[in-house]
């Protein structure tokens, strides 16, 4: 099959990506995914001080740590997007994928930035769509994000999309084929994020090779899914919900290639050895009497049930105690430390089997929300590439 036919079948689109114009300090422009360090606002204060008034994705996104602290001014983020576009601080680089190489303390991992067809995705468990969800979606977190996306002229994704490729066919090919391509960026990420390099792929011969391997993997994995959600499930679900609203106002012809029908994400391999997987830890805050709360829930911190069993227990208790809140902390040591603060309880898990992700995908099932973390917080995706959505 021709690559265009394969991409359409699998839910892939070659995007026209936005990047900062030449001369922009990319180390200040690229900022870590906003849902990281939500319980550690001091991280974001360091970022704010470092960035200052320089062009930055910090000015177009809203860290959850600041949202928790009361900053809900989304309009100024949208205004910054408009400003960066009108002043040509952001420029389209033309149709093409971006092959990424990210050096982190856990090694060098590889990715491919592409756009994905939201018609091939459904955040509801058990869907027959080809882009699978891996964790249960908390729909209450999506509605306010949809309102933001309605007004935003562009998207800045931190979504990581998984392929299942135990033999590493896909990225082995890309490393070889892209070795001679010129770099479009190469810089160190702030706050210990490592180094990242990017190369634009715009050659039709390479498009075909990419399509052929993705289709081979699709068939090898049973022909029931093309990709699975890694990080950023709620961001992708937000894009889906917005598209479902918007397409009702469009003709069938307009729907085919409307920019909001697609969402930018980075493909990575589930079995990339440079991407560690960890259980996501739970931190309860605002608990009047931690021991009494544990007794009410029937939990013993020294003998916790599985995470899949724990989450419903926490949900029921939180519903009865609205004064308490739950936060999801990536690092078990950090969560354990925060759990020693007054009014806090930490639920820590230290092992995760990535094969269980594949098992969930094959069985068309899902984990409870926030079950696993891909990489340590500083290894998460930084906002860098963008794309117009209207």
C-alpha cells in the first residue's frame, strides 16, 4: 500500500509543525509538561525566574502547581499564543515528521513527532478504535480543558504515543535512515531535562518505510490497535471532546482535513530501555486525622492492596471527605517524604511491569487513572513542537 493509505488506515497524519524562529533561546522556550511537580511549586518558581520575559511555552501553558494555588487566568495564555503567531516568533516548518533523540540519565531514547486522527480514538474503555487508551479517563478533568482549547489557536502537546515493538524495528530503521539528516534543533533542556535533538523527515521514500514498519507492527500485534496512549491521556481526550463538538458544525467535506481533527504527539516504543516505568504514587492532603482515615478505609500502609484495588477505596473515602485532596506523585521517595507532612498520607508503590501495559491493550481493558509513570518527572516530554488547530 502507498504510505498515504497506510497512514490514513492507522490514524496517522504528517503534520505542519510550528517551531520558534531562529535565534530563540530554546533552553528557555521548552518547558516541562505542566502536570509535573504539582506538589512542588518551588520547581516552577525556579523555572519562572530562569525564563523571565523570554519567549517560552511557560507563558502559553498553566502548570498545575499554579492552578492549585489559584491561577486560573487562561486568557493570558491564549493571548500569548496569538502574539507569538502574529509576531512570527513561531513559524511553520512545512509538512514532515520530527525524529527526536533525547539524552537523559536513563539513556538515549528516540521518538517521532506526528499527528493522530481523533476519529481513530475513543477514551471510553472497550472501544474498537485503533488508538487505545491505557488508563481510565477522569472526564471531570476534561471539560475545563475543552473550554481552553476552543479559544486556543494552537496546541503544544506533551502526549507520548506508544508502539509495541520488542525487536526495535521502527527506531532502529529511523536511526539509520536519519543519521545524515541535518538537525533542526539541538540544545540542553532546563532543570536537568537532558539534551534533545530533532531532525525533520520530509522524504517520501522514508515516509513509505515508516508506514510499512508501522503497518507490520499493527499486523504482528493482532490488527486490533495501531497505537496506545502513554503520557497525556487527558490532553488527548480533551482534543477528542473538542473535535466531537466542533465537527457537528462542519460539513462532511470540511471534517476530512480540519486541523482540530488531529492531535500532535510523539511516538515512542513501549519497550525502549531508556524509558523506565514506575507506579504512580498517591498523596492525600488535608486529612484531619491520618490514622483514623486509614482505619476508615481499612488500609495498612505496610501491606497495601494493588493499585487497581486501592484507587476505588480512595475515591469512596474522598467523596465522603471533600476537605481532603489527592495528588499523584511520580517519585516514590518524594511521595514518602511529602506523606510525613502534617495532614498527609502517602501510598507508595515501587515496581511496575511494562508487559502489563501490553496485556491491557491486548485485552482491550484499562488501568485505573494515573496507574503508571513513564520516566522520572525531569524525563517527561517538554513542550517544544506546536501546531495550529484553527
